[in-house]
C-alpha cells in the first residue's frame, strides 16, 4: 500500500491528516502506519508460508517499542546487534528464544546476559569471538547456541557502505575459513552448533546475489553434514530493498522466489532478517518550513528537521521523496531542502521542485528505516517525536526529547 493518500488536498496516513499530527505533536516528527507495518510483515509470512521459517526483524532499522511490540504480536523473532536492542525487544514483549544476536564486537557483558536469557543463537563473526563465547558459557555452566556468519563473497551491487558480504568486509568469516572453524567449534565443550548465516548487504533489488549466496551457504551445509555436523537452521539475513525514488522494487514473493527454489526440500528451519523492507516504506518524517531563503544560485527551504533527525542523505547521499503536505496552486520552484545544522552536508534533498511558503509542512518519504534509529543530538537538537497511526487514531509512541534531557547526565567541574 502507499503510505500516504491525498484527501481534499491534504496528505493522510491511514485516516489521519498530517496537518493534524503536526498540530497535535509538533514537528519534526516521525509518523508510522500500523497498517503498512502489518502488511509488510504479512508479505513475508505469505512468501514463506510453505516453509518452516522464522522472520527475525532486524531491530537496528527502527527500534521503537511500538514497532517491536507490533512485530512481536505478529509472531516475529528479532535480529539484534547489542544488549540495548535485546533489552528493547524484551521490554516490547518479544521472546528471547526467538532472538539471534549478530555483530562483530559483542562484549563480555552482552554475551553473559544473552546466555542467561537463553536466546536462540549467537551469529559468530570471528574465531576470537568463538573462543570468547565458549569461555563465557563455560563460566556460566551453559552451552551457547551458535552459527557462523559466512561471507559468500558475492557482490550485492549496492552502496559500498551497505555492502557487507565481500572478502574485504569487516563482517563475517571468509568462506574458506568456515569449515575449519566449524570443526573447531564442534570440539568445544560449551558450544552447541545450531546454524549458519549470511547477510550480504542492504537495499538489494535483484535477488541474484542473494540466490548465489544461498547456493554457496547450502554447499557448506552439505559439506558439514558429511562430517557429522548437522545444522538446525539456515539464516539468509536481510537486505531486501524498498522504494525510495523510481527503482523497480520486486514484491517479497518475487524477491524470495529464486532463493526459495534453491532451498526447496531442505529440512532445516529458514531464518530471514529483514529490517528496511519491514519498516522503511511504512514511515515518513514530517517537517515544517522555517525559512525560505533566496540564494544567488538556489532557493533554500530551511526546514525544522535536519541531518541529526535523518542522516541518510548526508551519510549515503540517499534520495528521499519530499512532498508538500498541502498543495498550493502555484508554480513549483527548484529548492534545496536543508536543515538548520551547521554543516554543508546537512540536507534532506537537492533541487526539489516544490511550491512552498514559510510554515508549510513537508513529508520526507520512506523514512521508517534507519531514520530515527540513526538520529543524534548533534547541534544539541532534541530528538524528534514518533507517532504511530492506527486507523483514525494517532498514538504518540515516543515523546519529543526535552532540552534538559540533553545534558541530564552531564556535570560541571567541582
Ligand atoms: C542490518 C542487518 C540486517 C537488516 O538489513 P536490511 O537491509 O535492513 O534488511 C540483517 N542482518 C544483519 C546481520 C544486519 O546487520
């Protein structure tokens, strides 16, 4: 579904107008749709209906408790990368036994806590981490369920900052090193080998790289079985792309079809770790034009959201559609849509054709993933509010940060 719909000239999310949301909760403000989130999750359920599968939502894409609790109630598991994310999952009603723990630098404390809570699996990313987890599990008198994150060395053909499955990546274990590491793990007393995983990158629109990765992973699974190391699950990671601009986005069913063909008839449980594709198109960033500035080369629409609220344009030069909430019957002009932060990289969009006045509202689309989750307090800006629309109701699911919260943990010298 499209997240927004124009009714009598004004953009709505479900049955709520963005003008009303701005009035009630202020700007900048993230707005999510319960319906869009649910539909995105259900698309995975349908695509995977014939498989013994667990959808582990990648929490880092959007970790708001309302989003997590919605997915938990729909039956999701979770892919986490920190103890903080594990705490959020549990606070939102998620189950530890459906949690997989990824990340290259899990700390001693994070491992202890996750072991005590009996998570489903640690996705191990190095030999040193294997030894660390074995030792910690030994101290606790437990066995740690583990999988290795293998780098199948396929090029996902996406932005280099979100490409993670190449040999040169800091993530995962080189394909050639996986077999010896599995053998070593099988001999460790406090390790229980349960799976294998890979995650080759993000914003992938062509299923070919992930299909090739799945083939390479399956070849390893079969080699391992030949040595008596039987795996219970195969985790193919996340990475499916979404709509930002004009890209041809396959449906989840279309994207997964060639991958599921490769997996046909396998007995292992299938795990996937989608992040962006569950939340990205289900959220927007609502912002108000503060100042219109006519520069010599461009016009600037200076808005009240900035790179600290939505970092993707500054970080990846990412495109987000920017749409006027209420239409004006005027000719649009080319605008640089920028925030108030003191950086030239602080922009939300270049050369956007908009007819706006000061005080007008803009919706920055496709901002549900890696938006609020990557926000910061740079320039001592309080973080935005978050609102979840459910039918005709808008729920505040995170209050706007207050200025005093910004330095609440700080102190002056005595
Ligand atoms: C970030 C991440 C994901 C989610 O990626 P998306 O592109 O948002 O689907 C899944 N698994 C791992 C290990 C990740 O680091």
